[in-house]
């Protein structure tokens, strides 16, 4: 059945989908170097063709450069200041609790996936990590499941059952290349079976946290991704792909993680009572040990904001420090969900809380991570030629959360 | 004659050159997207082979992301805080004059080119723009000339005469692809003739200011670069290439330059007497009309630093504002050669002085420029495999001014 081309509007934008399968992909943690390394070796002929026939450029992601933040931005088409998701983890001032930010109750904008479904598209969301499913499927009448818990998907709750049967393979381990490849193969299977015609496929960055771009394991991974891109192209899909954030090594020359334990340092310097929130924190500790390049700092009543701010900015490895208001304005983060100060660290530096908060032995190899300014820029690829209006738009400050806009509106003549 | 492998030390580093021609290249304005676009189309087979056999990654340039600053960093191996070159143009507090920063009298560090020559290497510097020649050839016993004024080179002053005869072609127009290609072909000719065995070849970014990465003109340009890389590889050279800065479109959707006229705005808001220095300013106005993403602001005595700083930071399009001390520390700029405040602007925004200071009609097409944080990251390619120590170093916060270190020391087993 031909997909509907009924337009839908959400968060101030109107989308006019083509009557073809539309597949958007969030290549979690895919710094551009990963594509470069695989493409130079001829391992991504389909992505190569897409980038010549269509568009390949760099897009600016949302800050902090974390997974939940950017996934929420991509499916809503707006910045975190609007959609409200400020991290994987935050301090909820209402409850006084530090909590995971996986619940859709924290989402302040509707998703364009829900709107597309309402307009009659067969929408499917497949995510590697189950933690993202609730936010991405919020309000969605359609299919939504994770690779991690594919076996648990039920028609009533996930819009689909028997996923493993459809796929002809069991759900993958979450700490594997397969966790992402399963997502992409699920997308192919759903399009092929006519079960979905507007898809959002969101990977996990386990491989990028673990391997640098030239590692054979990660080259194999990108080659396997390319194979599935080929299948999607054969099925007539328009494909748009970007990443939620980049990835950099965050270690010293001797291989040790390069960490500033901010809460310890602040407590020692200014006499206790500081709360440092690391919004990278999530249940998947093997990836990064909750160490990233962004922190939110809550000050005790006794501390002087300017004094603490200046002191933080003088720390080697710290690159930017902003008060709440400036961070909200310049970094587009919801002011009520960050601390009194936010701190970003350098390309090879992460911020931690106290040594007790981080189990470095859980780190699977060296530390590669993200969260700051140096993981803000991500690749952005569209399989079809852009029309004139979107060619001009692409030359500006292209954002990764314009992915649906470009994939849907940018490819229509 | 086999090149000498005598070690030399400069600015705290020791270099132990291989007994092969060593050719380093500054691909002026080569944002990584230019390499991506050309490589995806199969136009750079030699660079592709280099990146597989050797190393390709991203390096962090020096700020402000301008030509003189980064060329000085590359040939000294240190940051602007050490070598003293803070822009193409600055306000000299000693003379009270605004002047071009092309003179070697502003250089506070010796170049490794001069040191290599002293150790017995046959050194040659070839630059597209003559403005760079003096700084790059400072203290050098060897060859140093520009494509722009190749016809003027004399043995006594440039270490070589009859350049056009050696090359078999006339000096190119400065506003051309040939201005850079001539530099590279000169490098090939010098190595082939046995006149040089350690070279620094520095391009001009005219093409990147003028064309976006997918433009046929710029694709042809990179294909022509690759051809010469092939010749250098055939001559047995070890090649290291990086860029001084990236390049982004700085215009509105309607094609107009996206400019904040800071001096006008500050004078209007705070009552006059502000001096805004744009360190991108140079004699080559067709490139960018002196519009970049970095400004240095000198305050009148009446102005309050914190107040002006906060106001600037609130301006849409401004991304970072630092006082002199913080800029010196965090951006590694010489404190005595910047203003009371420095300002950086967004990926698609430039800062200007007053409308009278900028002849927009001189802009050759749209405005593409650089100078800020979003042009800080640049490609970095070494033709030979890195040894274990430099593989680890490459995984850290790799800098573009480590180019000689990697090309010379990183490729020795």
C-alpha cells in the first residue's frame, strides 16, 4: 500500500512526507571519523553513493552532547530548551531526587512521530537501548520496541509482537555491535513486511565507546551498517542519518581516564555541600563509567556563584563554565533542569563526581566518551538530492534535529 | 645526496628526521568536509592510501582560527601564547597603531625550520601568500619564497632565483586555485631537483572561502592536490598535512552576510570609545571582507568590563566572551596582544567593526569564513604508519601544530 502524503504539523513545523518509505537513523556516537575510516577503506559503498547523490555535511547537535537529549531533539525537531530533556539523568528539584530522565513525563513537546502516525503514516520506532523507548514512543500509535527487550514486545504495549520471529533472529546482547545492527535489520524487516513506512531507528554507542575509528571491529560494524542501508535503498526508502553526539578518547598517555572529580574538588575548596550532577549517567556503565565532558553543579547556600565560577574556569581541563541563565540561553538547555552552574571539559578530559561514584574497573578498555563542545558536531547524510531551499539551509548552521525536516521536506521538489 | 638525520631541538622538543624527504603541508582553510567530498568521489586516491596506510584524524588548531596564528604555531610547534602571533592584524599597544602581523619582529619563538637548516637539512618554505613569508622564513638559512611573488625571488634574499624557470610555469594569480597548486608543484620540483629535503608548503584558502565542498571547482582543486601528493610519494617523501583552520558559511538564508557590527553596537550601547580589532584583517579582501568569527575588544576607560562582557554574551550569535586573562589562559593567546575582551561568534555568524570598515561588495560570491570555535578542528594526515608512542598521542588532544612532531618523530620506529 502506498504511504499517505498527508501533511502534519508539530512544534511549529509542517512536514509533507513523500509516498515512499522514510527511514531516519541516529547513528549513536558516530563521530565523523568513524565514517571517514570506513569509507576510506571502501567499506561503505552505499553511504558513499548517498553522500554523492544526496548530501553529506556536518550538523551541530544539541548540548549537552548526550543520547537522551539529542534523541529527544531529533524526534521533536526542537532544542532541549523546548522539549525539556536535559540529560540521561538529572536532579529533580520537585522531588529532591536524582533520577534517570527516561520517562516521557519529562518530555515537554510532542514528537513528530506521534503526529505522523495521527496523519496516517505507519510509524515505527526501534531503539537499541530500552531506556529510550518510552520517550521516543510517547503518544505514538504505532510500533515501538527496543533491541534490548525485543522479546518482550507485545501488540498492546509495543504495537508489535513476535519480533524475534519476524526478524528470524534472537534479541541481541546490549553490549554488542548487534544491538545496533538488530535495530537496522528490524527497520529493513518492517519496511519489507509493509508494517511501517516512517521509521526512526536509534542505535547504541557501545562500539564507539569501546573502539577507535580504525579498529577492525568497528570497521566491520560500519560495513554491516552499510549492507542494511543498501537493503533500505533497494526498498525505495528515503534515508536520513545523523548522530546524537561525537566521541573522543578521554585518557592520559598512559591509558588512565583523564578525570576531574569536581564534587570532591569543590567540597575541598569551598567547604562541602556541593552537588555535581553528571547527566551522562545511565544504566549502561560499561560504556563510560558515568564519565562525560559535561556537569551540572548545584551550590550550597553559603557558596558565592561568581567565586566558584571563576575558580572552576581556572581549572586546567575545564573549557567553559556558565551560570544557569547563560547556559539556558546559549546552550539551549531547560533552566529548571540544570544546576546553578554548568561545566564543560576539553576534548580529552571528563568530569567526575567523587572517586566513589565511578567504578573505573567497569570500563571496558580505555575511556572514550562525550558530553561537551568537542562532541557537538556530527555527520548528517541524506540519500536524495536536496531541493534548492534546503541546499541553502544546509549551508547555514545545520542542526542534527533538522533530520526529519531534511529527510521529509528537503528531498521533495 | 641522502638527507642528514642529525637531530635538532627547538621550543622544548627534539626532532630526529628520517633520511628521506620530509614534506609538510598546510592545506589552508581545508575543513574536513572538503576532503570528505573529494574522497567520496574517488578524486583523492593518494590521500586515501595515505590515510589507510598512515593516519587520518582530526586535530585541534590554535585560536583564533586564523592563518598567521596557525602557520606560526605549525612552524614553531607551540601555541600562540608562546610564539606571540595573535592574528593577521592587531593593535600594537607600544606604537598605538593597528598593524598587520606579518613581520617576524612579532615572533617570540624560533622556528623548527631554522633549527632543521642549522642541523644540516636543506629546508624550503613555499607559501602562497607573500604575507606569510617573513614569519615562516625567520632565521632560516635555506629557501623561502611565495607563489604570489615567485618571480621576485633572489638567491641572496630567498635562497633561490629563477623559480619560474625551475617550475616551467609563471607565478600564478593570488586569487586562484593555482596559487596553492603552484606551492605544491614547487615542493615537488624542489625535492626532485635535490634542492630541498625538509619542506613546509603553505596554501591559500581562496578556494574554500569561495566554494562549498561539493562545488566542481573545488573538487577539481583537491584532485589536482592529490596528483601532486602522488608525485611526492613517488619521490619517497614522508608527508604530513593539516590545515590552519576550517571554513563555514556565514550567511543568512537569503545569502546576505550574517554580521554583528560590534564596534557600532558597543558605541551605541555604552557611549563610544570602543576599539574592535578583527584579527582576520589582511590584504586579501576578496576572501572574506575582513569578516571572521573572532574579535578583540578594547574598552574606553569609562566602560565597566563585567557589564560589557555580560551584554556581549547576551547578543544572539555571540557564543563565547572572555576577559583578557581568561582568553590568554584558555585560548592560549598572548595576553598583551589582545583586547580587554575577546568575542567568538557562532558557526554561521561573523563579527564586524562598523559597516564602513567592510566592503561587502568586494566579497566574491557568498561569505564563507572562519576565526572562531567552529573552525578550530582540522584534518590531520600522515603518510606513514605511526609508531606506538605516537598512536597513543594521536588518541589524545592532537594539535595541528604537532604536525612536524608527528611527521618526523611519529613515523620513526
